[in-house]
C-alpha cells in the first residue's frame, strides 16, 4: 500500500476519556449509485482496537459507508465514490493500491452467514493458503486452530473439521465466517448486521466474541438494534438520509445526543 498525503485526523477519546489512536479516517466521502446520491460528505474518525457502531434507519447510508472501507462498492458498476478514506494514513483509493490485499487487511462479515461449501477446516484455511501465509501443513493447522479458538468455535467443531461448514447451525456458521475473516490477520473487521439472522443465544455469543476481538482488531458494525449498539460499541455514529448526523462515545450518544434526530431515533420515535 502506498503512503499518500496524510489527512488531518484527531485521536478520539475512549470511554475512560483516554486518547485512542485513530485507525480509519474518512473525509468528504460521497457515494452515488447512478443518479442517486446515497452518501453526502461523510467525515468520520474510527479509533483502533474498539467497536464503532453505525446506526440509523434502513436506507440511511450506513451499509454503503461500511462497503467504502474495503472498496466493495467497486463491484457495483453504477457506484461512484469520491472523497478520501485512509487506514493508518494510507489512501485506500490510491490507484496503485492492491485491492486484494486491502480486502485481506479489512475483513468482512455479512448479514447472512455465508460459509463456503467446503469443510470447516477448508473454510478457514482458504484465505491463508491463497495469500501464502503458511509454508507447511503444520503452519496451516496452527492458523486454523487459532482462528477457530479466537472465534469461540474450536471446542464445538474440533471433531468435525472435515464436515461441511454449511452443516453447522446458523450461529456456528457466523462464527465460522468470523474465523475465516480473522485467519488472514486483518487489522479491521467490518460487520454488516452480523446477528440479524440469529437467535438471541447465538447473538449473545457473537456479541461476547466482538468484545474479545476488539483487543486485537478494529471492528465497525452496522446494526439495527439499539440495544446491541449500546452493549457492544465504544463509539456510535448515527446516519440519516445519507448524512452522518453525529458521532461520539456510545454512552454520550445514548444519554445526551446533540441532535434531536438522533434522540428521536434512539427513543423509537422514528426509524
């Protein structure tokens, strides 16, 4: 990844008030889908090793913004992204940047669990293998085991590593997808409503997992659940009609938001 001109970012404070290093910086980000202006001038600093929740009504631009961070919008022919996004001061829209490497560095977990139609082992081994991260079968075994343990799944599947990943329960499949994402050692993990297809018990496990993973990863989650945002995140950003209305510490956003629209959304008056 090439270093480009740095854009000014400010370190954001964590829940205790201590400054935390900024991992992702967005400045003046606009997204158009053909004639539709989906995202307007978004400026956002996302701290490292924390969970940032993106909240707002359906169609407000939060998933669109999430997809800008690993350039998933590149796959939509009518999408046009302008502005600047940097990860660790590197411009991710630099034309010389390797997008495959970017997507290894910025993992993605989708709304619906989408394991490959392969064995549990192969689901996790696939990324490290294609990125040349393992020089031997022993190395690969170690990466798979470690990733499954980090995803809180190893004990449940250690005797079923050769079974198909699609045969697991929904919650297990989602944790398998998280194991697959972290197997290539990303720095940022994007989660687009990762619990919306899961029952409350599976949801609780994923939320617990997020809390553990933030010690090593920067996590950005889109969620429709106010309760989930309040439980798992340290910072929250509220989107409405394609605009970033406000962002701040989750505690402040949920107790004393600055903008009336944020308050109305959080208290259920609209959305």
